[in-house]
């Protein structure tokens, strides 16, 4: 059974500019660049990660959660994540590796 709070949290994070959604495993609030493909209308970060897992070329993914952004609900796939070139903008991205391997 889904709780009322579970339903409200995504709405709160998407509409409150001062809060950030939780990070994915091994993730960051930055966009990985460069990307080689993107998918429009992806409904969640979890779905974006699942898309990355199904694509053998994908090693990192980035998801835009900001309602007012032109990239809202876009899932970007990347072969690598160039941390020196990450987009630091206005906190509208969540990114992570295809699989989280902690050492």
C-alpha cells in the first residue's frame, strides 16, 4: 500500500526550489556530459536508470526533475561522465552511474 506521504514527496521536491530530491546511489546533483542520447517524457529517476541499464553503451545517466525546465523529465544517457565538465546550473539534475559499485 502506498502512503499519502510517498505520493506527496515527489510533488514537494519538484515544486520547492529550496529542496533537493534524494540522490541516487553513488549519484550527484549535477548533469553528466557529454551525452549520446536522450529520452523525453521519462516519469522518474528510477525509470531513467532502468533505461540506462538496458542500453549496453550507457555508463551514466542524468535526469532533469525541475518542472519549469525545458529539459523536464528528460533522461540523458552517457558513455562517460566528465566530472570536469558537469553542468552545475540551478540544481535541476540528478545523475548516477549505470550501477553503483562502492569500494
